[in-house]
């Protein structure tokens, strides 16, 4: 069982903002939104984001340099994330596929490297944008 992390005030504020957003948020957008709550420095935002990623509360969408709340209670924290991203409306969905997760967990490249961390992003068009 995973140890329950105690969040700092800044982490709680930032997590709440990200959880309420319907799209990934960039760090400076987060900073703009939390200034009225006493978080004024980019470093404060980045520290909170790093910790929230580390404990699996949020994920970083690398291609967008933005953050999204984790919606999967069985997520493998920051070690294994897969997203689908619509190239038209930019909707981001965390993919939960047992077969894909199993394949990636056991995947080795042609040199025998076994991966212990990945962040995959698939791009295409969602149903409403096709």
C-alpha cells in the first residue's frame, strides 16, 4: 500500500487548480491563477509541481510542457504514463489499457534495454473532431 503524502499549502492550492481544469495547465498560467492566494514566485510553483508529479497526483504532458491531474487511482505514479492528445481541440486523455501497460512493462529494445519509466503521447483526432 502506498504511503499517504501530506501536501503543503502550495501543493494543495496548485493541485486543486489543476484538478478543476478541463485542460492541461502550463506553469506560468498556474502562477497567474494562484498569485491571489499568496504564491508569487515561479520557483514556488515549480517545486509544488515537481512534488505533485513525484507522488502521482498530476502528470506532465511533455509535448505541451503542461500539467494534468491523474484520474487513475491505480496509476503507477510518474513511471508509466500514456496519453492521447487531439491535434484539433487539444483534449488530453490518460490511457488506461491493461494490454498496453503489460506490453510496455515487459518491452525490451533490440539491445536488451528494459525500461523502468516512460511517458508516451499519441496524437490524432478525437471522435468529435473527426
